[in-house]
C-alpha cells in the first residue's frame, strides 16, 4: 500500500494563537458563523451557491496531486 504524507500548504496554515483569538472574539461578539481565515469567505460563498463547482475543483486537485485515474 502506498502512503504519502500530505503537507498543508503554508498559506493555509493558522497558528493556534490566531484561532484562539478568533474563538475569544466570537465568544465576546456572538455571530451565527465565523470563517477563518478571512480570505476563505469567497470560497465558502461559491461552495454554498455552486457546490458542483467546488466538487469539480476538488476532484481535479485530488487527481493532480494523488494520481487518481
């Protein structure tokens, strides 16, 4: 069985301190949801309105990086 370590790209990584600050801020100012990091908001919006497009993109990335036929 072939196993490969999956490395999270640098631009996606968040420190625990960053996430903790967002959680504390949410506790102080309750909202229905919080999207972190902030730049993911357009991606979440696209996924909400066009889930098939997100599925297509993810399928393409999986094929490219994991050599799935």
